């Protein structure tokens, strides 16, 4: 059986050592760090995106948000409607028999035909679209022209002086005032109610 033997020359040979700094990252560890940082960055971006989508995009007083008006801003019954260009709507208070529906209403100011902006024509007491001639009553009800629907409306909540409130129903009917005094109205331009045809 062979046995290992160490010669004197081998025994006298100085032992060579190599010092390895275990605290320094290896090339593989370095790649792991880069990979981990990239994943963390992607996750961070995805989380930020989710938060951004979850937050409301519109602020009060901007189109898409809530517009608030006090009683003094509300048109008198059957008077010319008040145009609010920044909210793309008209405040109207139709009350006489030349309209289909009475009560307070916030009308979306865009023609339901091809999207032009109807103007209020005082002498004819109606909205008239400059593009193809559609006409609408003070309550937004279609009169004539190619528009397929009456003017759309925005969901509105009225707070009365007696503390009661009233909100537009799901089909957008005007809110009856029943002689009550308005304290304020909130128009939600993020909640447009499409009219179901010439109603
Ligand atoms: S866009 Fe108003 S009638 Fe055509």
C-alpha cells in the first residue's frame, strides 16, 4: 500500500496563501444587487401608477369636478340661463308652460348631434346650435333639428335654506323647487346623465 511521504525540500517550501476579502461583493452578487434594484424600481413604479389611478383626477371648480353656486347665482324662474364655460354647462330654472319640465337643471352645453356648442338666443327664448340648426327649450328639451337627444344634464344637489336637500334622479329630471329657498347648489360635472332621446 502506497504511503504519502514528504521530502525535506517540500517541507521547507514556504506555504503560499491568498487573502480573500469576503466583505467585497463578487461579480455574481453584484449582478444580484442590480437585478434586485431593478425589480424594486419596477414595483415602485407600478405602485405609484395604481395610486395615481385611484386618486380623483378632478378638483372642485374644474370640469369633471363639483361646481358650487349660491342662491344669488341661480337664474330667476324662466330667465335666460347662466353659462358656465369652465364647467361646460348652463344653469337653468325653467318654470313656465313653454317647457316640458319645470325645476332647476344643469344642462351639458354640448349639442347631442355632433358636439357643437348651442347658444342661448334670447329673442327666441331657446338654445340654437350654430352647426346644423338643432334647437332646444330652456330645460334642454329637443325642439327640432338633427340632434338625436335632448341636451344631457349633470347630477345636481340642491341644499335648501330649511336644511333639506334634493338630488337629480337617475334620468336627470329637473329638481322641483316647490317654493323653497335655495341655499346652494352643487353641480357634479363628473356625473353626466344622457337623455334617452327627445324627452
Ligand atoms: S352639432 Fe348641433 S346640430 Fe349638429
